[in-house]
C-alpha cells in the first residue's frame, strides 16, 4: 500500500502568538519565520490580516521560499489554531489514493477497503486544510474538490451519506497556475475558488538583507548544531552569500548551513569552506567589477575594448569569442568592420 509522503497533522497548537523576528529569546518552533526585509515585513502584515478571515488563500512562490511556513503561520495566527492543521501533498499520491485520503472511504468501497476510513478533509473539520502543490491535481479530483468547496459537503468514496465539514483552505504551488488555467490544465472555476487572496513569497535574491539573519539562525538552530556550538561566518564568506543568486532560495541556504556545520573545521567559516560553485561566481563578478567611473571612457569605447580583449583571449578565434561574449558571429563581424580591424583578424585563429 502506497503511503503518503507528507501527511502532516499538527496537533492543536498551544504555542501562542508567534514571534516573527529573531530575538535573543526566540524559540525554535515549526513556524519561526526569520526576516528583516521590507518585502517580508509586508508579507507578514498580510499574513496577520489573512489569518483573521476565513478566505481561501493561494500561496505562490518559487521552491524553497517558505510557502509551507507561511501556510502554518496563517493557521497558527487564526482563531482555528486550536483545531487541526492538515497537510496534503497533492503530488505525492496517485489519483485514486488521493481521493480516499482526502474524502475517506466506506468499508468495501473498493478492493482493500476493509474498514471505513475518515478522510483528511474530515479530520481537518474546524481547522485548516493545506493542499500543497495544488497544481498537480488531476482533472477528476479538481472537479470533486470544487464541489466540496462550493457546498461544504462531501461523500466518502463509496458512501451515500453527505458529510458537512468546515475547513479553511490554504493551497500552495510553485507553478504558474494562471498559465495552467490558460492551457486548460487547471479548472478556471476552481482557480477562482481557491484564490481569494494570493500572498507571494519573494525569492531570496529579492531580499538579500535577510541572509545574515537566516545564516545566524540556521547555524544556531540547524539539525547539526550540536556538532559546532557557536560556529560563526566570516565577513568574506558572508559577502559571497550576499552576492549569490540562490536559485533554491531559503532551502538552499539552510542546506548549505547544515553542511557547513558538519564540514567546517575551525570555529569560523572562511571563504575556503564554501563550495566552489559559490566562490566561482564571486571570482567572476570580482574580475568584472569596475570600481571607478572614467569620464573619458564611453560605453562604445568600453565595448570595443572588451570585444577585442575577447578576441585576444581566444587567439583570434571568432566563433569562441562570439560565444563567450554572448553575441552572434555576424554581430562580431559587423563590430570588427565598424572598428576598422576586420582585416587584422581575418586570417587569425581560423576556426
Ligand atoms: N523566513 C524563514 N525563516 C526560517 N526558515 C525558513 C524561512 N523561509 C523558509 N525557511 C525554511 O526553508 C525551508 C523551505 O521552506 P518551505 O518548505 O516552506 O518552502 P516552500 O516554498 O514550501 O518550498 P517548495 O515549493 O519546494 O515546497 C524549510 O525548512 C523552512 O523551514
Ligand atoms: Mg512546500
């Protein structure tokens, strides 16, 4: 029997109001959200307002930006916080299994249904149902979910009895759901049912000011913190992290901090302790940093010099130079004509 990858049912919370900023007495709770950036501040204010309502919430954002965390936080700040918070990962289950997980089933509803099973939607009664990765739902389940949301009632698989449940729905996805609607992969009517309010979790590269706080937090609260009490990050290493683009967002930063807790030998994380892909980007951007503005150097002149440097670098090989410069070979020829140096490079570095 297939089992759910991520069925989380939080017991009624007694955590009380969450502290949303890292403070010296900050507690490690499941929804500790660390930030100091204005964009996150705005998002958390929205979360506070959303929490007071029963509106359906659709959280959008790249992978690893904290959508789960925001969903939990909305639940914990709402009047439903003493009731269950039930998570269903829509991508983790086959269609038939998902339906019976969500709505439950009666004894004998299908082969293997030896006993009645209460669905997670019913378990969430009075609380919050969080449908993670909602963009992965099949059309058949989309239709059933829509009916459930419209009527507030459901049937167990194989059941005849209408069951009334009161849940607050939160959904999340890192897909472009609007595009899925346009392409016919996601029902438009369901889309409008689930998206009364759409908070967006910003990518980490748009809130770099949060990085130092997150690093401090992950180094002191990470899963391997017992290995290195008080591990610190040097300013040079932090500077690299501040410039990196973080395609995997906060999760990538958290994984890095976890790894550094195990691998760093000293008490301070130095530049050399960071993985190469981070420092390489740094080295490249350092080489290209122009620190002083030269009033005698026009953009045209700068471009000309840079293009000629590219050609020198590849010993006159125009194909490789054009590739590295990110221009077509035709553009490169045109530029060389323009600079009056075409003949000089015509015979050099035949490719
Ligand atoms: N602001 C934050 N403060 C502390 N931890 C954070 C913050 N944002 C994210 N995290 C942590 O980063 C990890 C990824 O966050 P989360 O699982 O909420 O992302 P997600 O947007 O749901 O990602 P996915 O789309 O891949 O499911 C989690 O371990 C979470 O606790
Ligand atoms: Mg998630």
